[in-house]
C-alpha cells in the first residue's frame, strides 16, 4: 500500500496556497492513519489532518499540513510547480 502520485489539477494548486493542503492519489486499500504516517515519514513534514475521497475507482488523500510546513514548498520539491 502506498502513495501513488501528487495531483496537479487547478483545484489542487489553489488548495496549496489557500488551505496549505496537498492532494495525493493513493492506493484505495490504505486508511487515513497509514496515509498520514507515510506522508510524514516520506516527506519529513507534519500533517494536521487527512481527508479522503473515493471516485471512479481511485482514492485521493487531502493532506492538510501544519502551519510550520508549507504545502507550496513540498509541491516545489516534488516538481508540481
């Protein structure tokens, strides 16, 4: 079970700036605590909250980062922007 890729839609980029939230496509069998742990360990950031959305046989995780970690910095490191 793993994080598949970051999402780079217009909405995802808008959420980076306004909500400090980054969106990932994840394995549909993974749960919220596992997603949070994997994001924190992989990217060395602190996650405040995880929301998930299942749509068209895909699962998306909305990871709201804590204020000391900026989502825009993580997105730049991942090459999204």
